[in-house]
């Protein structure tokens, strides 16, 4: 069994080929990982960064991606606005999105983490503060963390998946991968 941990840059699709628009192909995993037979266990949006797990084991892939196994995924989230205790409490309790209520999340305010520079940089507004949260969820719906934050009035500026279960980005540079 092969397990690969990859630090996905902003703007990269979480697949090996771009079946989107013709003429201007978008960067994919194939620009970074040259290992046949491994596939992403779950997805990470093009405008999100951080840890992706790839494997050649279909059962492991399903256990990582399926919410029924409740494998925690932890995100470092830069939000627009200063997160208040009521907003954090709502995220911890779980919020109701258009596709139903979310499970409770583990949420805490954190100082700005030491991360790589993002390309393109996050937009800053002099008149609007921003803050950082660490959010751990056990689901993984489409754009779930972004939607949860927006629901409580904290639009996401930057979203970095730091860990999936016990696997983390520790020691893994942007665009780098290693065997787990």
C-alpha cells in the first residue's frame, strides 16, 4: 500500500488531468506528483491549500473521504472580521447550511500561523480586520468550512488544510510530497 502526503498549492486542481475549459489548462496534481496508480482520497478546492492524501488503496481512500468514518480534518482559516465568541460558539455547536445541519466542530482562535506566501496574495483591506481560526470537522461536504464561516458572518480569505487524521503538513514545503 502506498500513501502520499502532498502540500497542494493555491490554484491547483485536486486531480491529475484538467477536463475543464479548452485552451488554458489549469495546473493539476500531475505537475507535482509523478507516481502512477495513486489517487486523491477526497478533494481540496482549487482555491484552498494544504494537505492532500493520495493512495493506491481503494478501501483506505473510501475511509478517508467518507464522513461515516468521522476522520477529523483540521484547517487553518483566515477570516475577514474579528471572530467573536458567539460566532465561535455557533461553529462549535454546528450550523444549518442549505444542505442540512453540520456536525459540531472543534474551533479555536489562533495567532497568525507561519505559512508560506500565497500566490496570489490574500487581499487585505485596511479598514477591515481579519483573524485566524483552527477548525476541525469530521464531515467534508463541498466547501463546508467556507460555507460554515460565511454562515456566521466570517468570510474566508485563506483556507489551509493542516491535517487529515494523524497525517499533517509538518515539514512539508509548498508543492512537496512524501510517502507517509
